[in-house]
């Protein structure tokens, strides 16, 4: 994973990868900006309808609070969903540079499938973490239990989703199910590493793109070793 991270960092500014990073960040920020605008408009309408108040200041303050809270709670889910739409471009760039043989047999993932995978990934992250919320709260008394549970849960979630971004280019649905069954440990480590990136300031901005690149290295390195065995 360290090698995969270093290789991914080294390719982050490559011409094929950098535009994906920029696009994914712009779309992610746009999602949260639209959330803030919708909250501001909705708060204004609610205050006017219920209390007869017309105040931009209170609505703006509440919208800012909601947007910041959403960024803190949902950034990972939204960012992974967005980068899932563009993941094929990242994977292709990594394969072109490091795994040209694999690139020749790859099948580009259709936009509709990428979108569906990204949305399912975001939904899983939100739903599972909501279900785990009582556990996170209960473990606060342990000091480290909440952080440990968060890493374990999201490592499992991200490992599956990041791996699928790459496997979808090289396997059909049946083969992907078999691949998931035999790579649980490795994908879990991949997910833990990417979860760690999400909690590092500044680096967390690039975590989704880095995760897609790291997953590409993991997929092809594992397949190479398996082929040699």
C-alpha cells in the first residue's frame, strides 16, 4: 500500500489525472454549494410562512452552519460518489503508465454504470454510518473506540467500492463476485489506507482520486503475483 500510495502521489499532477482531480473537486463543491443555497432558500420560506419573518441574516447563518456540518459528515460519501463518475479516467491513466498490457484488454466503463456505482457507494457510506451512529456514540467513553470503529467500517466500505472501480474494466459481474470473495483482506487494507487519507488535512481533498489510483495498483499487482504463482 505504501508503494501504491507513492506511485499514486507521483501521478496526481499528470495531464490525464489532474483534470479528473479538478473536475471531481468542482462537482463536489458544487453539490455542497447547492445544498447551502437550498437550505438558505428553505429557511427563508419557512420563517416567512411560520413566523412572518423576512430575514436574510438568520437564513444565511443557518445555511452556513448546515453546509459546514454536511461537509464534515458527508464529504467522504459525496467525494467518492463524484470521483466514481470519473474513476475510469484515473484508472486508464494509471494503466497506461504502469500496466499497458492490461490497458489493451480493458473495457471502458460506461458513464451510466459509473454513475450508478458512484451513487450506490455514497448510499452505502451514508446508510451504514447512520446505522453505526449509536455505536460510535456509545464508544465515545472508551476514548479510541469511536475512531477504531469508524476506520473499520469505512475501510470495509471503501475497499469494496474502490476495488470495483478497477475490476469493472476487466471482469464481468460473475467474475467480480468471485474476485470480491477472494480479495476481502487486501481490499480491506486498501480501504483502511484510503480512510486514513480522508482524515489528513489537505491530503483528504485528493483522497478520492488517490484511492482510485491506489486501487488500480492493488488490482494489477495482485493479479500479476497470482499469475506468477
